[in-house]
C-alpha cells in the first residue's frame, strides 16, 4: 500500500476510502451493541452477528427515509 500511495495517490485514496467506510460500520456496531457476543456456539454467534447487522441496516434505512421526507 505504501508503494501505491507513493506512485498513484488517487488510486490509493479510492481504496483507502473503502476501508474507512467498513471500519466506521464496525465501530458503530461495537458502540451500539457492545464488543462481545452473548452466544456460546459459533453458529449462534454468527446468527447473532447477522441480526445485529440487519438491525443496523434497518436503522440506516429509516434515517434515510426520514431525511427524504423532510426535503
């Protein structure tokens, strides 16, 4: 990545921005739902994590629709 940064800053910024978006979503999930999963088994943990992500997406969709209504 350092080589890409030095040689092609525009391309680097495009890739880095994708990473920053993903990291911000992880940060929100941890802040809202906590850092630990309460389930013990891997399958249950995966389901719990999926439900948290779905809940997050519904919240984002609701905020987006509210912003559209306020225009």
